[in-house]
C-alpha cells in the first residue's frame, strides 16, 4: 500500500451543520486512515492549536495547519510560523482608522493573523 497524505478542512467539512460539532463517523473514518498508515492533517482557518488538539483527541496524525495557512503546529509548543503577526497588527490599525466599525474578534490566540468580526462594509 502506498502511503498517502490527506489534508482535511474542519469547519463545514467534518462538522455537523456548521455548528462546530464534529461528525463522529467522519472522525472515525479519518482515524481508520491513520491506523492504516496514512497521514491525516487538519487544515483550518481557526488557530492551528485547535486543529492540533482535534488531531490528538481524534487519534489522527499530530500535525495541523491553521490560521489560513499561517501556522503549522506539530506539538503543544512547536509551531512553524509562515505569517507575520506584526504586519497583520499594523494592517489592522490602518483598516480600523479608515473604515468604520472594524472590530477584532475574540478567538483562540493567533500567532500569525488578526481575526476581524463581520461588522463593517467595504
């Protein structure tokens, strides 16, 4: 058998009705792929830590790509940062000062991005 790698989105793919609840049959299928020797990597717009925790508790490959590709988490304290949070913070200040009603969304801490609430029009 040839080893394969599966990159799997979380929200809206393995969650039920977009509410954030994991569809257990989907998780079971991904765990079976892992047990067969394949890699199953969660990819998400959420923090990579959230994806990594799902991999730990879900029994899949302990790697997650998060923050819209900005961060790869390979252990509880090991992160590969591909984005630059400082540039994002500067951009957030510019946007906030030039567009009305721009607010930062309170989410799990991010290492490479700033998350905005959907409170403004462009």
